[in-house]
């Protein structure tokens, strides 16, 4: 996997930001070292912490573009498609389509469309066409299966995804959290049948949860597949907004899923180490956690969500933050082996 380096300067209070662009897998997608996750924009009916005004989405996307971010990730399930709609409106208003990389996902149940779920050929094609319309685009750069579908033969899924590539409406395909044996099966089925293979794995991987280092990460490295980690700052745990006593922000108070992902004393001990190092370096815990991911050569672009503009600036600043071996050791040492947690808790 190649890395493309580009200096992007933006002066603000005597500070500058620079962006690194990396290639996803063996594709020609050169994406910013940070991806703006668009789950934060949509409808409060889905999550109370969501930013539901188009102007907020526009403001964040505009800032992201000015900082050099060219990669935006959403999903059909986010606010039942409203996130895709707001993403499409913002990008069409602010920049040419050929200047950005758009990723979206399919497979999980859509809250107000219970029958519209899974990875059958019918559902993949139906949901893909609906995503195109909501995003107001003629093509999608990266289409990802959100989770493994135990009810549909994976051969049917892979062939359906390949048909979208052949149609010219889709450039590349990726996957999200699953077991390594499942991802390996997808790859070799594609190779055997001359179908399109996945170029990326969007997995749950961060300084608090490192069990992907057992099998998935080595498999991806061997296959030349890039990681696009989700929850790179452990849903605020490394930022101090989620504490042993409870959440301190609207999102951390209303995110029971995170309470099941990060529920061990060992998790908080790692977070304590991250925050301690952040204080020493006069940066945020998010910047430390992201910098830790950036030092992994198979990580292309962590999916970073933001509800405030400062979050975006911190994420981009993390790209120039270098951690010494001793600093890396200080935040890795408290980690204790975890169970392999399921992704649909």
C-alpha cells in the first residue's frame, strides 16, 4: 500500500494543519488520513445527540474540506437515510463530485423499514439505488457491507456487489466488522469466481479495544487490505467525556451501546494513561488515540465523528502528532486481553 504525502496549510491563531493522503488497499482511492464519519448528522428521532440542522452539517463539511479532508463515510441506517441526504446536499453545495471520496454502507435493519435489511441480491441493489438518490450522485466510491448476513449465502452477496461494479455505478467495495474467517471466505470466493474483492475493512479497533490484532489485522495486512477503524476514540472514553461515574455529554449519556463495548476497569485504566499523556503533550485524548492508530501502516483513515468543529481540528492535528516508543508503551501497557466482543450488542 502506498502513501501519498501532501502539505495543506491553514493558518488560524498561528497554527497550521497538514493533511496526509493514503491509498486504500490496491485501489486508486487516495483518501485523507482522517475520514469524517457522517453518523452525527441526521435526525434526533434516531439519536438525541444527532445534529439535525443542514446548516450544521454544511458547516462541518465546509471546515473538513478546508482542512484537507476528502473522505466522507455514511450508511443507509444512519437516521434512516437522512444522514445520506444531508451528506449529499452538503457536498453538492460545497465541492465538485470528483474531488471527494464518498463511502456508504448496507445490511443492517433500517429503523422505519424493517423489511429492508440483509445482504441478498434484492436488498443490495434496492438499497444501493436508494443511497445513490439520497446522496444525489451518479456513483459511489466505496460501498461496504455493514455486518455479516447469516441468512444469505455470501456467494449471493459477493456476486451482487460485483454486478454493481460492472454497472459502472460503484467503484470499490469494502466490509465492516466480522470474523477473520468470514472476511477470508469473501476474499477467496471473489478470487475463485473472478468477482470484485474487498479493498477495506472498517473494524472496531482502537487503543481501548485491540482484539482485532489477533486475526483480522494480520489477515488484512497479508491481503493488502486497508483498515478504516470505527470508534477510533472509543466513543469519548479517551477524551474524558465517558467516566467511571457516567457520561458528561449528551452523547455519552445517551449511548448505551458504548456502555456495553467499554465496561471494564482495564478500559478506564488505558483511558487514564491516554489522558495523562495528552496532558503532558498539551493535546486532547482524541489526538493521542488517533496518533496511535496513524502509526499502524495498514490503517488508512480512521472514521472520526464530530459534533463540534473543534473535534475536526483535533482530528486533523493528530496527523502531525508523533508518539515516541516510550509514549506508545505508556498507553499500551495498561491494556488487558479482552473477549472478542460481538458487534451487534
